[in-house]
């Protein structure tokens, strides 16, 4: 198989917004460990992440991608993490080691929700589909209760600062890979 013909589509979300949304979901569903404030949940998880990273590094696992992979196994056994899955830049850098970035289309979840026909047209172009019929959105989270994002805990902002910087660098380096992602990952450097 010629791997250059493979196309990837990645839908992303601001990691802090995703963390808060997952916290609200877990709290509403009475998941174990969610009976604390958002700030307390974030602090608990950041402590676990730091311990895992230190443990990995003390055992010779030093590059970021390997530490990330090692620690993600820890969180598979940890009930309801809100912080850890937020590193899209690391995931993309990993895949870019094996595939041309032009094989990827990365778009924000909000763009998919707010401008569904345009997002689907861009996805179709990426996949090389022609004569696509008009797309209609058939599923949405219309039943969800809207909420306003709170001021994010400083430790969470600091945790994701590197993510924003890395993503901004990837967007600059591979602009054709990203579709309207700047609204999710503005250059905060």
C-alpha cells in the first residue's frame, strides 16, 4: 500500500475548553472523582501528571512523545481525566514523523458545528471527493445545556501554554494542514 494516498482528518478543540466540558459531563454523570470543584480536579490531575512524567524520566524515558505515551497508559487506569488528553500538537508531531503533513486536515470542532456545510466541503476536497451532494447536519448536541467558560485555573493555563505555542508553530510551518484552527489555537507567544 502506498501510504502517500492515506488522508487523515483530525477534529480538535481548545484543550482548556475540552477539559471544562469533560468536567461538566463527568460531574453531571456523577463519575468517581468529580465531586470536587473544577480547580481541585485540575490540581489533582496535574499532580498525577507530574509524578508520572518524573517516574518516566527516572526510568530513561526522556523524549516528549514517549513520556506522553507512557503517561497516557497511567490515565487509562485513572477515572475520568479532564487534563491529560489535551495534547494535539504532540500527537500531530508524532504522526508527522511517518506521514506528510499535507495528508492531514485539522479543523476545529466549533467550525464543524457552526459551519457544517463549509467544513464538509473542505473535508470532501481533502479526501478528493467530487460532485458531493449538499451536506446536512444530522446530529448535534442541541439538548446540552449551554454554559459560559469560567476563568481558567492558572495552573491549567500554565500547563497548556506549551501546547498553544507548539500548535502555533505547527500552524505556521504547515498552513495547508490546518483549516480555521487559528481561532482555537491563536498564537499566544
